[in-house]
């Protein structure tokens, strides 16, 4: 697969999965989707790392496409939905820049650590696997479900 074809495939996977994400949000709870998402993402990051160790290029591509699918269907939209559902407007003004700031930091740090002279792809994806596993347990322990609640009930979930 040429790099140009790879970009096209990634674009189509992201586009198609984003079409289905709205339906999943309507049918399943936010906590459920994040648990499934972070669990799947952790496994797929491990898949990239293992495939890279074994020089199995198709495994890297398959795991990467799986990650895009899992992210677009779960963590991608749910993070923003949950943040706006459970906070007042003033807090959303702090949370949204923090979320976008996180994406900015990841986009700056990732090319540096994926360099073979630093951590390399294998080390980078093991770290990402660990972060996703920690996120799974964070959601499991601390997150409260908002699915089916009224707006006022959602805003009061974390009020003492």
C-alpha cells in the first residue's frame, strides 16, 4: 500500500465510523462506550507494538485502522459530549480548551517519542497501551453514567 492509498483508507475508515458514532451515542451509555473504547484502544495499541516487533506490517495497518474505528465510535465523541453534559457553561469554557490542549501536546510529543532514536514505535505504542488501560480503570472507578438522565440530573452528578 502506498502512503497516498494509506491516507485515503484512513480517511474513509474515519468518515464511515463517524457516521455510526451518532447512533451508538443514542443507544448506549457514555460510561459503557468509554469502557469498551479504552479497552479496545489499549488492545489495538498493543497490537501495533507486537506487530512492529514481529515486522508484521499488515498487523500494524489492521491495528491502526481498528484504533481509528474504536476512537471514532467511542472516546472521540464521548469525551466532548460527557464534558458538556456534566458541567455548567463556565466550566465548559475551561474543559474544552484543556481537551484541545491535550490533543495539541500529543501532536507535538508523538513525533518526537516515536523516533527510533528516542522510544521508537514499539515503545511509544506500549506507553499508549498503558495510558489507555489506565483510562479504562479511571472510567470504571470515577465516571458516572449520564445516559437516560435529565439535563439537571447530569449537572448534579458531581455536585457535593
